[in-house]
């Protein structure tokens, strides 16, 4: 499945039945799916249909839909009052059989008050129903364009996220291979510190100092953090490959990345490891920032 961004915009126009219309759909980041519609008075009957279609296509995002509807030169139409016309024709036929009269003309019939009516669209249920059908079809085309825009943005974000994950994994490998984190290097560093303390004050208990140094060395081990970072990189990469609405899962993983990186920085007992930890924090922050845009 394709990764989807929560950001997108689509606009379309159409015309029919004496009207012109313009649909606009804007979508930005949101915790859930928040839909807001701005429809002209008299057209709000299509709102449930629009909400249903949005809910079927989108999972997350703050979505604003606006419809501008404008009547052309005249949205009115002429309609013959059929029942009244039938009565007039029947009456003319009955009277005509009694007297010698000229045949009834079309002009004469239409000139009779009430036979020909001017009907506005909003007074014609059939025309309103047809207009609603056209507007819903136009909205579906606009929604297709929005989904396509969100997919294009999602694809671009996916490429950025893959780059950030590769960077995080490379930094993890650098930390793994850092000479400063080898047991021998840690022991030498702590041994030098213990020797310096004993030189400064012979009253210190050498055995107790060595025990404390062993505890410090254990706490300084970043093996677990490196292993968890590797697991998180693999899990995030799998979610990117899976696609679809994975934004929430990736956001959770980003928090885990941040937690492991903070712990690594806290445990770093060497300038080189501290530098790697800071680079990791920067890469994780960029990762999380981009994830916020995903559905």
C-alpha cells in the first residue's frame, strides 16, 4: 500500500442545470479525522453523502470542504401546468362543439394565466435531486484528486524517512564500532581514574574503589540501547514497506528511538560516543518531524 500524507489540496469546477460550481478540499495534519463542510443553503442535503465518502477514503487529517455554487444567467425554467392545460382543452372542446368557433391555438392556450409557470430550481424537487447527484459526482472527482495529492506527498515523505532510518542505522554502527566502548577501553579509563584518586588520597579503600568502578562500567554499557535501536530501525523499515495508515505506529517508534538515544547519550563516557549520540538525536528529531505528516 502507498504511504499517505495528511497534507493535500484539490479543486475542481463544473456546470449543469443552469449552475456553475467549484469544490475545494484542504487537508492538514490531525490526530484523527476531523471533517468540516461549508455548503450553500439548500444544498446541505448532500452533507451526509460527502461525509460518508470522506470517511471511506481518509483515515486521519483535518479536512475542510467548501462548495461555491452560482446560478448562471437564469436558473429558472418554464413548466406547463399539465392538469390545468387538460381542463382548459376539455372545456374548449366542449364549448367548441356547441358554437361555431375557431380552433384553439397554442399561443392562446399558453397565454391563459396559470398554464405556463416559471419555476425556480429550488422549487423543483426533481431538479434539486439531479443537481445533488451532479454535485456528489463532482465531489468524488475532487476527492480522487486529493487522495492522489496525499499519495504523492506520502511517497516523498517515505523517501525522506528511509534516508533518516539509514542515517540512524549508520550512526548506530559507528557507536557499535567505537573504540571507546570496548570493555578494555572502559577498564583502562576507570583504572586510570582509580589510580588518580589513590594518588590524591591514600585513605581511599582500593577494593571499594574497584567495586564502584565495576558498577560504573556496567552502567556505562550501551549494548542494550544499540540492540534496541537496531530492532526499531528494522520495525520502522517494515512499516514503510507495508504502507497505508501507519503514521501512529511510526510515531510510537519515533518515541522509542528518542528514549534509546537519550539513554545512550547519558551513558556515553567518551567524547566520540557523545558526538555520535548528539548526531543520533538530531536524526531522530528529523525522523519524528516527518512522521507527524503521515496518515
